[in-house]
């Protein structure tokens, strides 16, 4: 029993270190800085739901997916790095909507656009990035059904905790005000840009290493 608990905790802490909901909360706040209470909660739910679904898929079929499409981990990191860097660049410049008095259709389109953030870049590659998906694949493939269940349950628990962090971040929104959120948005844009570049560098380094092995 103690061994099972210890194994669960090690898997959970491995996910926690990779996904880090504490560090991701300011990123979430920066990406949803202009959203109202309801939209922010919807984005939080959808992003974590999609992150969980992605991890579940990669736990079950990750290696098969990579082999089927001929995808390597370095290529995955490069693509994710480019995406995160571009999003960070936009946040760094504080890009806002140019519509000052939007119509109902404009509001609906804006709402749909904001909800799309739940999938990209929040769910992937920020929450369920290369590191998280690779960790999930490694944990799930170390044994049988038991290890698979432990991996899935541990990540589900982390998603619930992350949702709590994201929702409680709304109190921080009220405390900081719009000016403070603009500052956070730009700071998080810089950090996301650096994270994206680091993912890109890691991906290129991995690709070079693979090329050397093949030659």
C-alpha cells in the first residue's frame, strides 16, 4: 500500500514539476486579461479538459502516433517552440482588439476567438507540451494497466488543482486592475517568448543529435 502511494506521489510530482500550475497561472491571466468572469472560467475548463484528453491519448497511443506519422520528439519541440514564441511576441506588444464598440456578431466572434485559446496555446503546447506528453508516455509504458491508471489519475488530479489556481487568479485580477494586467501580459509575453525559443533550441539540438547518430 505504501509503495503504491509512493509511486502515485512520484508520478504526480513529476507531472507537477513539468506542467507547474503555479507558474502557468500568470500566463493564463495574461492570455485572458480582456475576458470577463464567465469566459475566463470557460477557457480554464476547456484548456484543462483538452490537456487531459491529449495526455490520455498519448498515454494510450503516443508511441503509435509518433511512429504512424513519422514524428520525432525534436520536431514536436521545434513546432511547439515556434508557436509559443509567436504567442509570446504578440503578448509582449500588448496586441488588443481594434473594435471599440463591437456589434453582437463581433462580440460572438471575439468570444469564440478567446475560447480557441483554450486549445492553442493553452492546452497545447503550454499545459500539454512535449515534456508533459513525453512524461505521460514514459510513466504509462513502465508497466501494465496499473501504471497506466496511476498516470491518468495523477494527471487528472493535477488538472483539478490547476483549475483551482486559474479560477483563484481572478482575485488577483481584481486586485491588480487593468493596468496591472497589462504589465503581467507583457512580462508573460517575454517569458513565453523565451520558453518558446528554449523549446526551439532543445528541438534543434535533439534533431542534430539524431542526425549524428544516423550518420
